[in-house]
């Protein structure tokens, strides 16, 4: 039987170990990444998840943020608003203070309310609806642009390149899809161009023959599609099956090579708005190599997610704090952040001060693969 002084010493040592472990647990930053990890939009969820994971690994390897390691948690919202709120609430319960996500605007907006009320800062790499940042929330930021910026590019491009052509506008009835289509339509109408067809379709459908018949009857030369790659690919494939040569023009919602898998060679010639290809940015060279070493193509929003983590880390270092509100204050200050996308600064709303949308065309490359190339 140990003596009382020895027991006291053991007790003190045990208490010290417990306190040290507790201190170690506290010396961590809990971050979440949220998006459609499963479901029809899982290709985009993979972009968000892989981009965030790589950035976290790279930052942790260099000592973390203010000497604290980032612990990452993944939330699968399946592109469903209710599930997005459930993910947000789980993050709250788990002590997450920083979030990269979500993907869909219709999921990001309700989830952001949960984050705002519970002291969580978020940066969405992909949600482009203006409402994400127009509500005056302290915690809302994005590394992407906005639908009104993207819609103007569509309209300007159409006026310049498709003068006198008939234009149809179709959307998927979602916050993102309809928001983008309506923005483009508004700018078109302001330029004196009236669409020959305006239609909404349901996501998840497989047969769009009725829509294709309407497009055919309208005589549309161009179809502006506000929606995602799955439905977009099916629509363009079915247009080609019915002999239509109508050119599809769409946005960042189709920036996945799966668009060509679904639509086949019918997607060739499709016009698409998206930011300048970050994979070609010298600032992204090391990150791109890391992704390629893992066999992952950092297309679409991968590097936008990576940049979100970089911005949070730099803002925390500037604030000398991991408190989300102090980090947000630095981000709102106009500070320029160095990222894989290039330099990024924010306005008071949480939007980037520069928009970088450009037009791409889907083509068959020298390797025979159909993908998107900048015009």
C-alpha cells in the first residue's frame, strides 16, 4: 500500500496530466466543411471537402493557426436546406467556430442564420445568390462571385455574340438556378432583348422531352440554363437527341467534368461562366501538385475552398485571436489576403471586391476528353 505522501504525489501528477490533456484539447481550432458529400451533387461536395482538407493539412504542417492545430469535421447536407440546418446545428454542438460551405445558395442561406446566432464565421466557396451577403450578417463571406455579376456576363456576351438570335431562359426553380437565370434575364431585357421562352423545371427529373419540345417550338438559338450539371447535362443530351443545335449557356453550376459524362458530346460548344482557372495561377502551383499526387483534379470549387481556409488562417493571425467575430472584423477591414486564387479582399458585406468571371467553352481536348476551356 502506497504511503499518503506518495498517493498525494501520484494524485498531483495525475491532475497535472489531466490539465495538460485538457489544455491540449483546448489548443485546437474546430473547423467544419459542409456540402453535398452524397447525392446528385456529390461531385461538388468532393471539391469542397478535398480543397478544405488539403488546406488544413498544409496549414497544420506549418504549425497551424497561432500555434493551434485545426481539427476538421465534415457535414453532408445532400443539397437539402433542412439537412443543411441540421449540419449547422451539429457544428454548433461540436464546438465548430469556422466553416467552409455550403455549396448551394438555398442551403447556405438558412444554415447561415444558425451560424450567425451561434458565433460561427463561414466562407462559402460556391453559393452565389446575392442574399447570402445582402442580409447584413456579420459572419457571411464567399470566395466566389455573385449571380448578378455572372448574369451580366451572360447578357453582355449574348448581346455581343448572338445579336438577333432567339434566346430561351430556363431554370431549376432553386435559389441558385432561378436567381442566376433571373439576373441574366433582367440584364437582357434592359438591353432590349426579350426572351422567346421562360420556363422552370424540377430538379431530379430524368425526362425533359416536354421542355425540349417547347425550346424547339420557340426556335431558340441559345438556351440560358440556370441550374446544375446533372439536369443541364440531361437537357443538352435530349436537345441533341431531338436534333436541336441550340447552344446552351450556363454558369458555375456545371463546372464538373461529370457534365460531359452526362451530356456526352452534346455538351461540346456549351458556354459557361466561371472564375479564371485557378489551377493555372502560379500561387496555386504547390497545392495543385499536392492534389494531382493524390489523383484528384482540383477543378471547380476545389481551390476556392482551399482559399477559404487560407483567408481564415491569415485573418486569425492578423487578429491575434481565434475568436470568430475578431477574425470577421479583420476580413471586413479591407485587408488583402494571399491565396491560391490570387489576392482577395472583402467589402463590408462579405463580398469580394473584385469579380473575375470569364466565359469558357466546352470542347474536346487533344486527349479526347471533353472539358471546359477559357475563351
